[in-house]
C-alpha cells in the first residue's frame, strides 16, 4: 500500500492535458472560469437597478401654523454601575436645551419637541410636517428638514377654526 500510486497524496496526478495544480484539462478550466465570470456579471447587472432605485419624494401631508413656542431644559442621568473589574462608573447628568412648538392644523394641535441649539420656526410661521411611527415628526420649514419628537396631540373642538 505504501508504494501504490492510488493512495499517494504527496504528489498530485499529472495528465497530458492537465497540470500539477489543476487535474482537469485546460478546456474544462476555461469553461469553468468563463461560466463563473458570466454569472458574476449577470449578478452585478441585476443588482444595479436595486441599488440605484429612485427613492420616492418625501411628502409632508400635515400643514399648520406655529401658535406657541416653549423652551425648556431636558436632563438625562446615566445610572451608576460597577464594571467587571470592580470600578464604579456612571452617575452623571447631561442637560440640553429643548424647544417645544405647538402647531395648529385644521383638526388637531400638535406639540413637537426638538433638542437643537437653534429654533426651527418662529411664532406665526406656517410649517409642513409628517409624522412617522406616532412619535417622530419631520418638520420642513423652507428647504430644511428637522427631526422632532411628538410630545402631544390634541383634537380641536368643532367650534374653533384654524388661523391659516
């Protein structure tokens, strides 16, 4: 068994049409590589329309007027914890300035809060916005868009009319 060529794994078999590194004939190697290249090209061409697909334009179905602005301060406290090495970490607070806008639409009052340094609208401005997932709002005033949190929604009474 030790001298048998069928069980000898030290040297690969060499045929007249093949090579020591690839036991198949050159014709088979060319077909295999050509097929793999064609499949790669087809896959890449098929994925281009998916990646380059046009996104739908953002729409802002809600329109309203800013009727009140309130500034406040929001503080967040990181809890105290002990890391795996026995050292105590956390326990500090971070505060940020917030702006809360009350926006009157035809049917509702919305309170939108944002934590930015500058104001996104002033009193009496007409803004367009959209609400996503019931707690996020994207407000557009002019060409810019700001992300806000919806902190309150209130139905208007039937007797009041908007001042748009």
